[in-house]
C-alpha cells in the first residue's frame, strides 16, 4: 500500500516539474523578429461625415385670419361588441337546440343552436347604436386668401368674425 502512494507521489511530482519547465522554455526564443518602431507617427485622414446637422429644429409658421364659420357636427361613435350578446345568444340557442331531436341528433341540434345563437346575438349587439358625440368645425379665412378648417371638441370663446392666430396647427384668439 505504501508503494502505491509513493509511486503516485513520485509521478505527480515529476509531472509538475515537467509542466513548470515547459512553461519556462520559449520555443520561439531567438527566432522571432525584433519589433520595428517607426520614428514618425502615422496620421490617417479624419472620417468625412455628411454636412446635415443631427437635429433640425422645425420651422414655426404663424398665420393670421378671421373665423368665417362655426358648424356643429354630430358623430355617432361606433360600438364594438363586448361578447355578451354572443354569450347570451349561444346559451339560448343551445337550450332551444337541445329541445329538438333525440339521441345523436339532439347533440347535433344543440351544437348548431349554440353556434347560430352566438352569431345572431353578436350581430344584434353590434347593430345597436353608439353614443352621439358633438364636435365643432371652425372655418378660418386666412389672410393669404385660403380657408382652413379645424375640428375641435369645443369652440371655447370663438365667435364668427374673431381675429385668430394659427401657430403649430393650434388656434388662438387675438
């Protein structure tokens, strides 16, 4: 048993000595060319970039004019079906379909009633009218002769004939 430990210890010591001597010996020593240093630094031309600036500030354009007309616009807001109509229609269709037929035909009638009721309920819910929203269309006669219109939720204190300033697509009474 002592011999095995001694053999393992000698083998391990020999392997570590060989590993350390392999690190110390440079196989390329003397065969590498010496580094060459230039006496003057090498300058490369700077990269050329486009002449456009990184940020272009938008032009602020101001127009002046008078309020020519204010119309009341009524728009109906479209309603999206919530799914409640399809659910209720599907349940009612399945109940009615279950009353029809016997055996395997009853299951088929229940499935058809479920699908038909869901489609009918969704269609009925979608056909209901949405709320009506009142907006205002303000027409401005600009000093250059053109007419501009703005749809606003409320005209505020604007009246026909008022002088206004249009700046950044916003109306201001002056």
